[in-house]
């Protein structure tokens, strides 16, 4: 897959930033991982990013705030939210705001790849 079809993983959990890119790379995706929304915004990768896998709850700017900021700046990057918190009630709200999906951790590889496929069709 071309480096121009970059999937960015943004999560404050180091284990997610290590394991998820490994899985996505094995599936043929170009991947870059970031520890915060701010690190992603400062990275220079916004134009190359074709999908975000984005944690909802992070210190500083949280996932939904980053999604809104990208929309405000005119970057219509498809977003797949991931979360270990909550009771699932946030999913419909996030999808109504333009997210492709919201997966609860731990999620299956099949669910992630299905959401990623949908995101890349959009993006």
C-alpha cells in the first residue's frame, strides 16, 4: 500500500500504539502512531492521512475534540473511534457527528478491518 494511504493511530496507551500498527502493517497498511491529538496535529501528516483510528479519552485534546478540529480545518479524514470506557451510548452520537465507527476495546481484528474498509471507501 502506498505511503499516501496512511492510517494514523492516536492513543495515549503505549500498548495500543505498539500492537495496532503491527497488526495494520501485517494487513498491508502504512501506519503512523501518535501519543496525543496534539502530536498528530503537529506531525505534518494531515494531508497524507486517509483514516484515523482515534481513542476517545486522552489527556489534553480528546478524540472527539480532534475530530471536530479536523472538520473545522477542512480535513475530512474518516475516523474510527476506539474506547475502553463508557457503556456504548457514545457510539450513536459519534457516528451522527461523522465517525465511521466506534469500537470498544478489546475489539476483534475482523471488526477493525471491517471499519477500516468502510473508512477507506469514504476517504
